[in-house]
C-alpha cells in the first residue's frame, strides 16, 4: 500500500498590530470630543442673554427710589411721557406705580419679562454688522414686592429706564 503524504503548511495566527487598535481608539475618542464640542456649542448659542448693564441700571434705579433720591433716579430715565416729562411728573408716577415703603433694601433680579435674546442671536447680528443688544427689554426684580423695569437702549449705547411698575408675582 502506498502512503500519500500531504505537504504540511504551518499557519500562524495573525494578530492585529497594536497601531491599528490604537487608531480605532483615537478615532472613537476624537468623535466623542467632537460630539461634546458640538453639544456645548449648541447649548451655548441657545442660552438666554440679558445685558448686564441693563440689570445694573435697573437695580440702581430701584435703589435710588427706595433711598428717596428721585432726582437721580429720574436722570436714569428716558424723561418722556412714560416715566414723566418733568421731575414732578416722575415723582407722581413713582407714588402711583410703586409702594416705596414696601420696597426692601435688597433688589434681586429674577428674570426677563416677555421675549429674550440668545447668544446665537447676538452672534448672528454681530456677523451681519448690526447692533447686537436688543432695543428694549423688560426685567423682573424682587424688591419686597415684584417690580418690572423696562429699559431701552439709547443711540449712544446706554440703557435708560422707560417704564416701571409693581405687580403681583
């Protein structure tokens, strides 16, 4: 009987080189970082923006009213029909719209009344070469009772009080 022999083939088990598995890990890491940056960018662009100068002006305005310094508070207004064209009209409006005795010495900003602007809107306006701050904004304060102060942006870029009133919370 003849015996048949087959050639022997030695096979080695191929392993992936370490550099390829490192590449996959780096790719996954890069994708995770990209997703995180995209999510943070989306979140940041959709966050509400309230001009800090408008809040500071309104807080000062309410503090001056509480202190009884109505002449200086009047100087922060638009000095037209809504706040009062004269200091006397302004004082009358203060006594009609705000219970000065009920105001506390601490004034705390609570939020925006009505519409608001996002950081994305500001970026879009800036890129278009337009004015980035809104023309007007209504701010809510806790000063004992709730007080609304509406401010407008003047042509020189400063904020002015155009209306104010106490209201139910």
